[in-house]
C-alpha cells in the first residue's frame, strides 16, 4: 500500500460519445446568439423611447450597452464566455450601484423587457424560465427608494 491518495476520476455528466452535451443548453434550445440579440435590441428600442429610464444609461449611444447585455445573457444561459473574458466577473449589483435604480426604473425596465421576451415567440416554458430570471435580476438591481 502506498501513501498516495487516490482520487476518483472526474465525472462529466450529460455527454454523448462525441463529448457533446446530451441535452442542449437553454442558450442552444432558444436559438443561440441571434435570439439574445433580438431580445436585447427590442428591449433597447423601448429604453430609447423612455426618457426616465434612458437617463440611467451613461452613454448617448446605446450600442455598447446592447453588446454588453447580449454578451452577459448569452453567457449566463450557456453560450460563449466572451462577456467574462472581456469584462471579468459580471458583478451585476456592483456594476449598477453608481446608478440610482428605484422602483420606477425597475418597473420600466421590466415593461420593456416583457415586450422583448414576448417578441421572441418562445415556447411557453422557455419564455417563463427567461422571464423568471429577468424579474429576479431586476429586483436585485433596485438600490434606492423612490
């Protein structure tokens, strides 16, 4: 007997013979980057026409925000990790602290996001899964009374 500690081999779950996932990620199931780009662009069309919400965005041009949110969402739902490679850990709450996000901003954000989610025509369960996350995320961003 040796003093060496034997560790079991790592286990990889849900993969087929070719090492591909047996079940697609949510990202793949709903259509990948194209779906998240559509979601975010429809959302920001609403933001662009909502002066109180638009005032929270530090950029005059929203393309940077569009790219960041698209990258974040695609990574969160199982797509490429480009967001973290370019920007580091998401730290959503910390990144939003410089902005006074009150209940009104929360409600406006969710109204535009609801329109965007509905525009995708996702199967009911996928839409509900996405919406539940977006509601939790919006709730977490509120950082001031008002």
